[in-house]
């Protein structure tokens, strides 16, 4: 049962639509969230709190503790490592939650600063310590590749960061499973990075393959996003009225259909 706990984001990451298109940040009151959850608990124990920066809600700990005491198994959408607290992790685990998702976006502090993601490696490592300490069974990490100003060294730093997180987790918890989601950077209208291109497919494939090969033997699961589907997302994000013709030609939501529709509508995907 999903509840939108807040809308918007004040962090201002340069690639992200939420922090630029949905200002100002608004928080749903604790009373309204709890009342929604009470209705949801008539249907299921699983309550999901949704928001672009869910842990920025000033009363998030109170909300989670309250819902857990009511018998809910609470999960939060992707969270920032620097906003994760010990009390929050304890409450999530007490409610039966065994999965957490953190989005470092890149392994490089240099690149994180360039994209506006003010998150230190120390904050990520601290989150890993909490995950291990309280018996989280799966830690999912979100990374992007093909970011503006990305270099090969930034890919190496993703690998190094993940291995360090793995070492922290494994010293305290032998059964915590690490999962990496690797997504191509998709330029979105309304963001400062709108004018930057999506990286070439061959570069994205090469960098995703490097990450996967480097971590495969370490029992770390790597899930690269589909590059063709990311291309479709980019065209939808940046396209003009010519995309209406493409949409009218889509009979089934498959890559083959999209590629055929682009061709028939004379849409230059590379452009």
C-alpha cells in the first residue's frame, strides 16, 4: 500500500527532474500519513512510503516508528546514505523490512560534486555499517553511467566503492546480498543537464560490462538497465511534436515496435 509522504526535493541534483520541476518541497502531515496507513493495513501489512527524498521528511522517524507499532512492515523508496539513522534502521528491521536501497549515483566524489549529489563516501560506508549491524538481507545500490564529464577512472571508482561496501557488510553480516542497478544517464527537460547528450550505446555497454566483470567473482549481483529502453526514454524526454506520430504507431510496447515506429515517423533518434 503506497503512500506519498512528500513531493519534490530541495537537493538540486543536476540530472534529476524532481528537484527542479516540483518546487517547493511539500510534506504530508504525520496525521494524514498515519490515517492513510491505517486504511492500508486493512488490506496488507506492507506499507511503502514514497517520495523523491523520503528521509528529508522532518518527522520520518516518528512516522516509521508509529506505523511499525501498528503492525506495518514499512519500506521507503530509494534513500540517501547521509540521511539514514540508527533509530530508523532499527524501526524498519523491527517491522520486518529486510531490504534497503541507497543511490550513490557514482563512485567518484569528484563526479558526485559535478552532478550536484552532495554525498560523501563516509556517509555511504556508515549506511553499510548500519545495514550489517541490524541484519538487512539485501542492500541495493543505484549507479548511473554515461554522466556528463564522466571518465574511465570514475567507473573504476564505482568498482572500488562497491568492494569497500561489500567488505564492510561481510565483516558483520555474511548473508547480506549486494545488488547493483546500473542505469544510463538520461537527459531530462527542465534540468540543468538537459542539453547534455545520452552517451553512445557502445560506451555504455563497455562500461556496464567492465563493472559486471569486475564484481562477478565477488558474489555481487549487477543489473544493467536496457540501453535500447533508455534510448526510448531519452527520445520521449527530449522529443518535440514529431513524437506524437511515433506514439500513434505503437501497437505493442516492445523495442522492435519502437524502432519501427521511429523509422516510419522519420524520427532521427541520434539527433
